[in-house]
C-alpha cells in the first residue's frame, strides 16, 4: 500500500470513529461525498482546510499523515 492510500485508510478510521457516512463527514468539512471517497482511496491529497479542521477537533495529524502516535491527541 502506498503512503497516500495509508493516509486515506487512516482518514476512514477517523470517519468511522465519528460514526459518520462519507456524505455526513463531507458536509462537516465542506467536501463532497466523492471527495471523501477519493481521499480515503488515496487518489487525492488531503486539502489543508480538512487537515486544519481535523486538528481543531483534536485528531493527531502526525498519526494521520505518518502513523506516529495515537489517533486522538492527548
């Protein structure tokens, strides 16, 4: 699995942790369901606005981007 696909897989874990569909998750971050699906498949880079929003929610971006640490910051 390439790095982009691994990031996508971890993004999916965040979405599932929030118990949201791709549609609801996308609406939360002003993205379409197709955008979220493409991010989760590793077909597109995650936009800065999505990363910033996940950071504000307490998700660990080091984990998301590098699999370093836990999903949620301490």
